[in-house]
């Protein structure tokens, strides 16, 4: 009898510990409602207008020069972006780098390297980690942040490009 009672008490304590851990995990993470958007966000309508301006002023020239409709949109999964950002933070910490950022470059896969690259001849983007000095205020002559490439940290690529290009909707 005493063993049954001790077993029940032990199981009860374990259940309470598990419940406490679950509640703690749920309350430590902010919900998506708690995260305000960065100041650089724009509406989808604004994004669509910017894309339309690119198509109106640049896309035709690029496509005519290349002789085909090039990719102009690129897709990254949130998981891969989060993993990349975690990687950059980890490697930057090892090098004691501060004021981290990401610079996005237009790029193109070489046509002659069909085995090495996923879309030979098409455009792509690469994301390169940066570090540097922060901006010096918003006064009369604001100095923008000075960012340099973080050496020794890999760049990010291998995205899915839209063929044919997608529109912001």
C-alpha cells in the first residue's frame, strides 16, 4: 500500500513539473501578436508598385539583352533564413563583431557551370553578412552606418527563383 501511495505522489510531482515546464515554455516566447513590424516594412500595395516600377523601367532592358525572361523574384524559407541569421550571429560572436547586418547583392549563375549551379544563366541574389559602426544620428548631416563585409562568414544563396517571374499580390 505504501509503495502505491509513494508511486502516485511521485507521478503527481512529475506531472506538475512537466506542466510547469510547458507553461514556462509557452510564456517565454512572444506570440506573433507581440512583435511589432520593423520601421522599414511597407504595405503589399507599396511593394506591388515598386515591383511594377522595376518591370516598367528595367525588366524589359534586361530581358532584351539576355534574350529570355529572367528571374526577378527569389524565395527563401523562413527556416533557412532563421538558421542563416543564427549562423551569422554565432560566427560574429566568435570574432567579436558588432553592429551586424545583411547586404543583398544581385548576382547571376554562370551559364557554363551547369553542374555547379541550380539555374545556369539566370539571376539570383546572395546575402552577405556585414558588421561595422552604427549611424551617427539624424541631425543636419547624418552619417549613415559604415558596414563592411564580415570576413570568414559564408554568404547565403541557393534560393528558388521564379520562372516565369512572380508578381507581388
